[in-house]
C-alpha cells in the first residue's frame, strides 16, 4: 500500500482533506511512527471508524492537543474499546463539550484511573445519565474536590449501589445542598458511620 510506504515527514505533509479521504483500510496500515507524525489538524480530520482501526499504543501517542482536536461527533462514535485505551491525561484533556458528548456506554467503561483525570469543570459537564453510567469503582475513586463539584442533579442521579461505595471522606465532602439532593433510597443505603458525618 502506498500510504504505508510514506515516510513520517510525508505523512505530516498530508492535508486535512487528504487525511479525511483515507479509507479505514489505509489508516489501519499506518505504523506507530506514522501515527505519531500526525498533527492535531490531521487527527481532527479522521473519522471514528478510522480511529477505531488504531491500536492502543497508537492512540496512546496522542498528545493532549491532539485529543482536544477530535470533534464531539467523532468522539461519540468511538468504540468503547478505543475509549478504554485513553490515558487519564488524555481523558483530562477532553473539553467539557467533548466529555458531555460521550455516550453512557463509553462513560461506563471509564476506569478509576481515567476518572481521576477529570477536572472539577469536567465533572460538572457530565449529565445525570452519564453519572448513572459510571461504575461503582469509578465513583469510589472520586476525590474530595470532584465530589464537591457534583451538582444537585448529578447527586440525585446516583444509584443506591453508587452511594453505598462512597467512603467516609467522600461523604464528608458533600455540602448540605448535595445531601438534600440524595434520594431517600440512597440515604437508607448509607452506613450509619457515613450518616454520622452529616
């Protein structure tokens, strides 16, 4: 394949239009060095299907700027496998709009390490449905600042299973407004020592 034979500097010279015209078969033949040579503008031109042909190692070479260049439409089209490849730094590089575009299935595969990469601003960008989709491990990994950033709507969206995984430190970080947003079922499920921190 002619694309696979291109040198890194030749790959970097491709226009966005040329990159967008690459087939998934062509993108799948790119070497790690060629993928590493892609610019933010070129990566922004790739479709979700094209990105889906890349390995975890290749996705792992994307810088924060390159991750930030991916459109919300393309992000929402990424497979859960690709989303699970992203590092905590790459997840942290997502804008609020990008994060809000992720599907509940994609949110559901985020690991504790990936969620640790989210800023307070990004936490606020999550919808109630996305909060519901977070695993109990992901919820229990939230630090005090992330917990404090949750809105009343997000707190109300927490399932009983998610609430029961909250640590005493996390419960202690809840504001009176957040506590008031907890459902009756969630309060009933909390341990007595956590209730005592109110």
